[in-house]
């Protein structure tokens, strides 16, 4: 516990910024303590000011109880639990979390270890080097854009061939139809300037898997600068993935809606 408390010690960020992580959760009781420990360690080792906004959608597995315990360990200024009454969707979870962010940059990511916090310093370095509005993680590129040294190639671990083909196909379809100049439209590991995220999210209409794609398409249409950092994506350790036939059909419809509407 002392290590966790040491990592939570209030500090002045080395770059003058504060980073708010919005972490939507549903039945993440087993994952939450570890992902928060990894986040706290990453921010502390890089001398960055931080907070984590846990937006839980009435998980029946006790996720909120774990979040409260973690707030007791790290501090209520570091772990901020803001629950909702039920499963209301990913987009509205971000909107809800934004109401409580005190940082000037916002990081969105999954709580199930699909996104490792070790990539966050690279996101921040790329953003600062090129003064970007958005940095998104990509599973499908070997080089960051714009250029940044010492980055490993991106990739996916834990998916079968079918899942890989579906994801690649979804990104190829969107790239061909929408030309967003982003290699991984369906990813959900991103760094935003706070005002930029607030602007884009108020315009975004999609739900489900199309939501992240629309965010990037609208960002480009609005003229915001976007960079990419290669990441390794690991399929969730505890719990079940929710991708099914309905989501795939909905994604294709979403691509068409964006093509005709933006």
C-alpha cells in the first residue's frame, strides 16, 4: 500500500500539464486495481500530474466498491468515481466523464488491459513535439506519424484470424470510403486536448463501434491536427469481448452514414 500512496503523491507536472484519464467500466472488478496501478506508475515515473475518472455503468460485480477502495489508497483527487444508473453507451460515458476532468489533456482508453499505459509517454512526446490536437494509438502502422524516434511497431495479440480480418477489413472500408488519413479508425486509445474533445464529442452522433470512427472523421473535417503512435493491442484478459454480427453490420451502415453526412 505504501508504494501506491507514494505514487499518488501530489506533484507538479514536469511539462506544466495535467492529464485526465476517462476510464469507462462495466464488470471490471478484476482489472481495475491493476490498470490503475499501471497508470499511476506510468504518470509518476514520468513526473506527470494526473487523475483517473472512473465512469461505471452500474456494474453488478462490485466494480464501484473496488474503485472506492482505490480512491482511499491513491487519494480521492486521483481516483474519481462518477457512476451512472445503467449501461448508457461509450459516447455518453465520455461526455459524463468530461464534466469532472480538471486536466487540460484527456486520455481515453479501455480498462481491460487492451491498452497498456506504457504507450502514454509516447503519446505525450509526439503531441508536444508537433503541437498536435489529438494523438491516437494505431495497431496497423510500424511508424508514428509525424515522425518520432524509438517507437516499436504496432500489432494485435490474442485475436484469432477471423477477428483480425474483420478489424482490418473494417479499417480498410472506412479508409477507402472516408479517406481520414488515420490508419486505425476503430481504436479507442487516444490523447485529446480537452477543448478539442469537448468540441468533437458534441457533434458526434454515432453509437457503438462507429463512435470512435466518427470522432476521427469529424476531427479531420474540423481541421484538427492528428498524430499516430504504434501500439500493441492485447485482447481482454478477464471478461468477454462484445463484437458480434450486429456490430459489424452497424459499422458498415455507420461508414455509409458518415460518407453521406460529413
